C-alpha cells in the first residue's frame, strides 16, 4: 500500500464525497483520481452514487469520480489497520 493510498483510506472510515476528499487532502484531481482508481481495483473502497446507494460496476472511475461518494470496504480497512510504520 502506498502512502497516498494509506492517507486516502484514513479518510474513508465514513462515507465522503469526492469534493470533501479533495479539500481535506489538498490533492490535485489527477492524484486523487489515480489513488481512488488504485484502491478500487484492489477492492479497498466502494463507490456510491449517493451516501446509501452503492455502484456495483464502475466503468470509468476517473471520469465519474467527481459525482461519487466513497467508503472503505472491510478488505480496505483490514489492509489499512494492518500496515506497520
């Protein structure tokens, strides 16, 4: 797990929209979208259309990310909590 992936998962213990993540982390769009894509490919995050409506098949995360919400999965939380410094 990269440092960026770890930092992003740190924010995803609760559902947050893209804009919240961008503002909180202070990252450029490309960095945030690439990190979200990486976490999604590893099944470490869920993508949601609304805070309680999961999207089960995301076709183009980088294109759609700005309209989504995100939440860490159990697998993502286990990986995040198991990382040693």
